[in-house]
C-alpha cells in the first residue's frame, strides 16, 4: 500500500515539478522506496496469509521485497544523469519503475497462481513501456516491440500451463495444488505437459536457453538504467515465482521438473558464456552474461534442498550488486559525444577516472567468481549445494563455465588498464551516480569477505518454503 500510494504521489507531483528539475523526482521516488522498505522491515515475518489466502507474508517474501527495493533505489539513483543526457522526463519514468517494483513484490508474496500472474503482468507492462522510453531512439523502440511481442507470447504459454494445473487439481492455490499432487497426479502425461509449459513461460522471464533470444536486443536498446533493473529485478522476481510454484507448490512431482531444470541449467550456462565471448557491445555482453548467470542460479533449483535455495538467494543478492554496479559505470561513460556501451569506450579509463576503472575491475572479477569478491562466495555455495545433493556433473560444468567467462570479463579490464586511446570527452559523474557505484563496490567486497549475515538471512528465508526441508533425491 505504501509503494502503490507513493507511486501515485510521484505521478501527481510530476504535474507540478518542472522537467529540468529531475533530481527532485528522483529524490521523491527514492524516498518512497525507503519508506516501503521500512514498512517491510517493521511488518517483519509474521508467517501468515492475507487477502483470503491470496498472499503470504513470510521471510521468503520479505527477503525478495528488500532485494527488489534495494535494486529499485540504486536504479533510480543512477538514472538522474542518464535522463539528463538523453533529455527525457523523469516523472513517468520513476512512476513506472515503482510500478514494476510493486508487481515484483506481488510475485514474491503470491501463493495463488492468479496473484502471481497479476504481479507478473504489473511488472511486465511497466517494463514494456520503460524499454521504449527513449521515443526518438530507434533501438529503444525496437527493444520495446520485441520485448512486448515475445513477452505476450510467453505469457500465453505460461497461462496455458497454469490452466492445466488448475484442471488437474481443481485449485489455483499452491498449497492445495501441493496436497492434490502428493500421489504424483492421476494423469502424469497431462501433468508433464503442464510442467513443460510453465517452465517455458518462466524460462522466458529468466532468459534461459532456448527462451533467451529477446535478451541481447532488449538489453542493448533499452535505456541503460532500465537494462540494469531488468537484468536484476525482473530476473529475481522470475526466480521467486519459480521457487514458489515448483518448490512450494509442486514438490511431490520433483522427479519431473528436476531433470528438466538440469538440462536447462547446462544449456543456458554453455550457450550464454560462448555467445558472450564474441560481443563488443558491453550491454550485449552483459546480456549473454546474464543468461549464463541464470544457468548458475538454476543449479540451486536442481539441488532441491534448503541449502540449494539458500545459495540461490545469496547469489541473487550479490548478483544484483555487481550487475547494477557494472551498468552504473556504463552510465558514467554516457556523454553527449559518446554512447559509452562499447568496449572501445573503456579505453584508458584507469588513466582518466581511476575510481570508475577500479570499481569496474571488482565488478568483472565478482561476475567471474574470483575471490575475495562476493561473486566467488555465491558460486561456491551454489556449486557446493549441487555436490551435496549428488549432482557432481552439474557442479563440474558450472566451474568450467565460470573459467570460460573470465575471458570476456577480463577483456573489459584490458581495455581499461592497457589501452590509452580516450574516446570522447572526459566522463563526469553526479554525486548520486558516484554513490551508486561506491555502494555496489563496497557491497561486493564486504559480502565477499564477511558474508555471514547475508547467509543467515537467506537461510531463514529459504526455510519459509517448508517443502525444501525434504531433500529431493537426484
């Protein structure tokens, strides 16, 4: 309620705040996010359901809500300078970012397929508009059209799968569905079809192969802050939906979906990393990197244990920091005479702006899983969860793919540190953008050296999905 009312206040305030005063709209929106986060913390973890059992207020939902709100705050903070360079209005932009965040929070709390669908569409519609927010930019228009058309198609597939689950169990409540399928389901073929369709629909949202083709074009064409938020917030919401539906709602038929996700994880990791090697556009490279990261995260789903879910939550948190930080540096390089999203735009960055180059170094190392960064700890726990559950092959493939990914991450470092051919004017950062980069870099380092509190919070959140307590045999 705080976030919904705050979003409408932002939209109304846009009528009275001049277009040139974008900073006021950004500050108001960050204030709304902070107030919402405070409300989430104050409510805490009552572990109860509300609205006629449509939503669950539990530790799992609280973890994701705080993750979404943190990502939204960093996205808004890095957006001010970008909107100024692009000469785009900030009011509707901020409203749409808050609306997308609201949809994500519904997805994370939904224990009804209908609630999850409403939240998913609230998020998706906002992102469709945000992807095409730069109306004079043909790439932005193309990104919006592709995202909308493929998103609508995938939504139909997801709804078809949900309708089959309803037909098989007579309910859209995940707890009722779990109880109804305890015997494995009367019609196993129809059940398998439903699982495949739901997996395909969610696979589009997490950009898993072969449902990933939209990601590089949308990431490249959308406004850079929205690309960052899309790669972090939308992906995290999709994984929250995946865990709610499969781990909480369909634990008794894990023998069907576990093998499916194992195949998806392997193919997604391999294709994402190989495709990223050939990219010269940083946003496209990070798009394929994001696809590979989805493959790593699916390892936690395949493990099917409490440790697997905990590792997923930890990695989603650290991934949000390092991904948002990397995109913040790209925004830092956006000037009137330079787009800032190609490898050559990073030429000699260390000699011009050492702070940005050092920050980008840590983000690249963390994405590659190099200690002592947070990315290393996240991958260590993910691969460890797979080994504990007996999926040795999956863990080995994950480690090998992490080694491959170092090539394209370190390419960025080479351009920043070993090439001294500046492109365009000297980059200038606003205080808000500098703070965003600093917060992301400090978080990446601190969580790599002292991850204990995050692991404890993630473990508590994972235990809220009662079904993960029962390990699924591989």
